């Protein structure tokens, strides 16, 4: 069976080598690409392609999200969909659990867990309730935009409230040359302007 994996890989490497060879004019560049392909293909063995083991932080976020999915989201998902309810309380609870700021700097109340941890959390939550998970994703995206582009004052004011669930959800809208970040708690709207950086 190993030969079955090696043969397609050898064919793929040949196609890759030919494709890249057409991009280079010089003999040195062609030799460099050939050496790269040979070295890389030597490392392609069964089980040596990529280590997909989650880090400790990623596994912790997966466990946390799975627990939230099973205990919080799944029991109410069908009824929320049937009644077309926006899951305000679920989102606030996800915030208290740290799932509304997965990739945000811990200095502003986030987890700082990284994009893989975020993706794993989204997968776990989405299996239980797509509606709540979409709102969670948008809220995380808004928090990341503020974390990257907001002033320090905006970060201090809004990120802890988003990450901690004091804001039930955050959203944004784009208009013209300005980017308007609209933070909204359904009982009390909050607004902040963030100008794009040149």
C-alpha cells in the first residue's frame, strides 16, 4: 500500500517540478527548484505529512466549546429556531466562558488562543446551534477588528465588554471610505467609530 501512495506523489512532484521549471529562466533557478522538490518529497512518508495534534490551549478551547455546545446550545437550539429567537442569553454565557474573544489579547479580556483554537471552537459550537455560532463568529470578528485597528481607548472600553459577554453581540457595517464599528447590546445600543489606517 505504501507504493500506492508513493506513485501518485511522484507524479505530483513531476507535475510540480515541470510547472515551476516553466517559471524560471536560469539554470540555477531550475536546479534550485528541482533540489527543493527532491528534498521535500523525501520527507513525505506515511504519518510524516503534518502533525495535526492540538496544542494544550487548543484542546482546552475544544473541550470548553464542546461543553458549551452540549450543555448550553443544544438544548435550546431547535426551540430558538422554531420561534426565531436571537440567543442573547446564550451569547452572554459564551462570553462569560471566554468564547467571544478566543483570539483577542488577554490584556483586553480575550483568550489569546489563536486561530486554530477559534476554528476548533466554531466547529464544536456549530454542531449544536448554527444560529448562535454565526453570531459568536461575527462577534469574534468585530473584536478582532477593534483589537487590530482600534485606538487603545476603544480597546479598553469595548473589548472587555465584548469578550466577557457584557455586550450580547457585536456587529459592524461598512460604508464608503469610513469603517463604522457598531457594538450593540440588544437592550442598549453602543456605538464607536474606527477610521481605517492608511
